[in-house]
C-alpha cells in the first residue's frame, strides 16, 4: 500500500489535470489560485486544504476521494502514462486515466462495508430485521397475516429511524409481532 504524502497528492493532481486536458494556468483559473501555487502543489512543495482540493476535483472531473486514497492493488499503475508530461496530449491516455479513476473509486466503494453492514455485524439482528433482510413475505393464504409486507417494512423503517416507539409499532402492526421481536429486548 502506498503512503499518503503531499507529493503523492500532487502527482495525482498533476495526472488528473493532464488527463482532463488542462494546463496549469487553466486549472489555476478554474479554482481561483495562481499558476505558481498549482505548480508547487503538483511538485509536493505546497499543502492544500479541503476547499481547494474539492475545487480541483470538480475542475478535473474526479471525486475528491481520488487524491488522498491509495489506488486499489487491482488497478494497474500506468507508469509510462502517469510519469509522462504528454498525458494530456493523447485522447487514449486521458480516457485510460479517467477509467482508472472510476474503477478505483468503484473498487473502494464495493470493498469497504457500509455503515449499515457494520451496524448489523456489531449485534444480533432482531427478528423483524432478519425477516426484512431475507425479504420475508407472508403467504397470501395465511389468515394470520394482518398487514401487508410493504406496510410492515415501512413500520420497521420508522422504528429504526426512531420516528415511532416500539409500542406504537406493535399497535400499527395490529399485534402481528411483539415489542420483543421488534427490539430484541424483553418487553418492559
């Protein structure tokens, strides 16, 4: 894994600028900096704040997370392209760099578990969460089903968002589930 440094961020800014077909002056004009500041940033001699990095990301058309995050190991490094000053001169090179950025962002997104996954892994899910996760649907011929599945899913979502209390959820689900099943705790 590559280390995060100002030089690495500067290299990514330079490669992104070149891939977008912008000169240092054009990028400086787009983000409200002087050309010399962009040059120092690209060489790693100048630090950058989050606002400037966001403006640069918008100007070159890459997500802001592209600059500080390391590239996934699956994405190949195109040393000849990234180390070259002619990156912006070739449409194929610009397209390859843009594809690499999109692929690395996608890989980063799918490889890191989301907040919901982390939250569920941290504890045992309730019966209602389990049913919702496996998309449990009651059989139409069951006479014990009192509310439609979409309605019960909406009630569970409102309970998770703390918009309603467990007692109100049991009431709106017409007693089909108990408070213990909804919260995973013994009824008080």
